[in-house]
C-alpha cells in the first residue's frame, strides 16, 4: 500500500495535538495526490485534501484499529473526491495553471495521466485506488458504495479504455479480471 | 497492453509525479472546527434500496396482477380500519346503541302519494322536472330517519326523506331523494361508492358522482349510475332551477344516522 503510517503515530494523534499535526503532515501529500488523480484539478484537489484531513482528524477516535489507518484514510479522501467530482459540472479546462503541476519521470506516466482524463470518475477512482493505493475490490466497493463485482467490472472497462487511449488495442479483459481481486 | 504490474508501476509513477503543495495546517484546523456539511452520498444507499423495493413491487404487480391487487386492497382496507380505530380511540367515539323496538315502525319506508308525502315532511316539495324522455314515474317512498341525541342518549323519529323512483327503458331505474335542507349538515361526499361482490369473495368498489341541489328548503340528491347519467342529472337540476350545493360547502354540526 502506498501510504505507510506508523500505528503508534495514529494512536498518539488521538490524544496529542502535536502528533495529530505530524500525522496530517504525513498524510497530506498522499491525500492531495490521490484527490488530484481523481479530480485532475489542483484547486479542487487541495480543497478535497484539506477536507479529508480535517475529517480524518475529527473522526480519528472512531478508527478501531490503527493498523487499518491507510485504507480508512484512502476511503475518506476518495469519498470526498468522488462526491466533489459528481457535484462539479463537466468543464473544459481553460487555465493551464489550474492543471496539476507534475514532474513525471517517464513518458508512460504522462500518457497514463492524459488517458485517465477520458475515464468516468468512478472508473478513474477505482483504478487509482487499486493500482496505486493497493486496495482490493472489496475495499473499493465499500468506498464507492457498489458491489465488489461492479468494481472489478469497472476496472476491466477502465483498462480496456486505457488500452484504446494508449493505442494498445490488444487488451485482454479476462486477464485483467483474473488480477483484480 | 499494460500488464498488471506495469500498470501499478506507471500509476505509482504518475501519482507520485504530482507535486503536492505545502501542508495548509491552519486551513485544515479551521475545517476541523467548522460545522460538518451534510454528505449527500450517505443518502445514496437508501435511495438505491427504495428504488430496488419499487422495482420489486412493480415486477410483482406485473407477474401476479390479481394477487397484487388483492394484497393491495387488503392493505388499504386494513390500514383504513386501523386508522379509523385510532381516530375513534383518540376522539373517544362510541357507536350509538341500536334504536329501540318501539321505533321499528318508524324505520319502515312507505309508498305515499305526493299529497300524503307533503303532509309527512316539513319542507315544501318541489317535484323533479326535466326528466329523461323515457323515464316513467314509479312512486314516492318515505325514507325514515332516526336521530340519536348524544347528550340525552335517546333515539327519536324525525321527518323522513322522500325517494322519487323512476323506471326507464332497458329495465333501468333511478331515484332522486328529497329531504329537508338543514344548513347544519355537511360536507357532502362528492362521490358515492357502490360496493359489488365479485366472484371469489372479493369486493369491488365503484365510484359514482353525487349531485346535491336546493330548492327552497328542499335538498335533492342524485347519484349517477347505470340508471341515469351525470348529464341527465344536471338537466333535471337545471329544469328545477335548483341551486347547487358544493360538496365541501358545509361542515357537519349535527350527525344524522339514516337507516335503510
């Protein structure tokens, strides 16, 4: 899983203000990046990441097991990101500055970033949560509020669309489904 | 094609390539103390369940139309009975006792002539006019009414209503009811519901429009059915120069129990 937080820090953050601040600083980049990957809008991603961090801090006491912090936090971030994306009307970006500042280290990453833009937000979120955050289809299903089979189907569709967008027509959806569990 | 491992690697490269701004710790702290906005996503599962329930009911109705209607009818009847029982309990309503035997004779309807009918009632009879061309007068019957006084807890005989009965072609009949116009009575039902027994012990209810009008101190009531149409009733009212009484024009002040 991309996010690795010491459970001791999580436990300490429940009662100690400085630890909570440390926890927020630790999760902030991850919250912003995941939100930006889903939303593809820097201002919105910052807003969502702030909201997610605040929600995390408010409800930290509700987290029973500090070792499950990462999927729990991804859930908060993606919930806010998806609901924000659904509320937002589709727009054509006119301000390049509003796009996410990036320094991709490979052309594959640039291609993927551009290809993701064409996907529906639910498929984009499922891809990011599965391939980046390392969540399985059941965790993603809980986040998106759909069945795990639906998540697997969306990932299959997303991969198929990515393959087409990246001019890789030989997509094998059966292979994809076998990998997504 | 992106293999699974390669996609993970590229995805990680892509996400990590996004520059995160400095932590806006003050902004986050402000949001921590701000009132929590309602998250509309929480409503989605309930909406989904409601939609699924509606779909299931629709499918059940489509597959089992007869059973569905019977079930729906049973639910409506039971709900009405339950609501009625609650309303009666809340208002301390108790049904009146049955009328005494001494008033049995008063309950029976009697065929009378127009002159005899006028002698029995307190209002001035305005006979029906503008009847359908094939209507043949059959007779006038008194329609007895007993009144129960809740304070005195007694039944008493009151002036009867009159029923004008007519026969028509095709073995059809219809009747018009005349009674004393008591301004304390109302509101009047816009419709009369006829209960028909259907095969299989079921009950069907059909809705019939009710028309009420006044001539002086006489109030006349007619209900459209197989024997007379709404247009024909309106023609009678017009010919009698009757003044329409809207169904919701009055509120009930006194309660009358009319016996068959």
